[in-house]
C-alpha cells in the first residue's frame, strides 16, 4: 500500500509518543501491542508519514520534528529514540486561545514559551506537503484554535482527527460541513488503551449488567505534564468535563444526578511528569439494598496510552478516503473517542470497526 501523509498540530507529549511508536512498530513488525491489527486494509504503522507539523513553542518552532518531540516541556517516557531522518520542520502555528494565561507563572521547563515568529499560512503548508489527514493535539480548552484548524482542513480537503475535547466531529453543524465536502472526520477527545475513562465505562457497565444500583461515583486524576498544568485553569475544562462525564453516563440506563457523579481532572503534581494517576470510586447497592463500594487506583504513562488508538484511527480514516466516504466515521469515533457523535458500548463499537474494515459497514 501507499503512504498515509499526516499533519500534526501540537508537538507535545502525545505527538512524541505517536512518532516514537510509528518508528518502533515499523522496526518491530512482530509486535502488535496496543493496536487492533498490525495491518488494516494493507496499511501498516510504518506507512504513516508525518509531512507537516505546527507548534507555538520557541524550543520547537523551526526545529526538525525528530528533535522537537524531545524538547521541553515534553516529559513523556522515551521508549524509542531511533527516529528516522525526516526533512519535516516544525512550523509556527496560530496561538489564538491555545495558551492559557496562567501558564506564564510557571518555570519554562514546565510550561509553554511562545515563539516570536509569525504564524505560517497553514492551508498553504497543508497543500504543499500533500497532507491527507490532520491530527489535532492542541491543549484542552483551545476552542478557537481547534476550529481554526478544522476550517483549514475543510478548505483544503484534508481529513480531521480531533484528539481533544472541543466538539467538532460530535457537533451536527461541523459534521454536516465535512459530509457536504465528502471529507472523513473522526472525534472527539481520544480514549486511551487502558485509561481512566475506558476503565470507568467498563466497570460501570459491569455493575449495571450485574444488577447493581449505582448511587454515586467519582474519578479523580493527577499528573505532571503540560496537559494537567493547563487544566488548572478551570475555565478551560467545560468541554472536558462534559466529554468525560457523558462517556460514563452513556453506559447507565438511568443517568446519575449531577451532584452524584464527578469525572474529571483534579490536580497538577509536577514530579509525576507524564505519569497519570487515577483514583476511582463507585458506590452502589446490591441485593436487598445492601450497600457496597469499590475503589481503584490506576497509574499509567499518559501519552503512549492513547497513541495506539490514534494509529488505528489514522488508518481507518485513510481507508475511508480510499473508499470516497466523507463525514463522521461513527464506528472508529465511538471506539477511539470519549465524545463521539453517537455513544456506543465499547464491545459493540469494536465489532462495528471490524465490519468497517471488512467493507460491511460504510462508516
């Protein structure tokens, strides 16, 4: 098969983990850990090529991409540093609302340092690079910036995979615009391979399937990367809270009252770096209204945890382009995203993706 040419906005920890993974799996072809399949319709991880990259940090802008993914404030685990030579340089993106004002109050090695370079013409870069698929890895709360890049994709015919909790693929108006131009789109807000949201969903479903009445639940998360630092500004968390909460509530036959469910980020602990720690509690009643509760602690490297889902999403998006299918790809969105346009139980969503890959389902 041919190449899958992608562009990235936000060369942070998630982009670093993704690019490390693309190189890792292109060398270790016997490894399929974290992927649905090594090959999807003939496309392997090594077929994915980054052809354009955008960021706003002066330590990344103007640098080769293979260096920028290891530049501060990135702090994710380096599990593969043999990155193939590439002539891709990181271009200056549009800041807009991508940087929260409170970030300037923290040490440079922990936060963003905005470059003084002028933003490039994003649409021109996309056209000249031959990008087919655009990944949005901007910080949580970048509402205007996310929509700016989505519009650039509409104007250039590039597919959009929205990895953050800004509602684009799950917004009916945006979904219609991509459908009308026959451009595939996937989103919103990427799930992890084994992360807090997927575990919370599965346990909620288990409780419900076993007849347990859930009364209250919370999910508290801490981490030390720029994502958690950025989210100290609670004004940027409106969409994030909705995305994570709906992902859990959608599993319940009777959604919990707002004051009985709390799902979302909690605090920034610098020394954790890219390690995310989740504390989860579910309280309920079993037979005879007898109370019970469950508590769980999850510790996982945050950014590599979602990279496999994105590699699968990229390849499904390319398959849709090959088949001339536009609009929201409902199956892969439901399987890999927290806030898809249609919430579907994860086991059913996976079956739907398999049917899509086999050509038995359009989207």
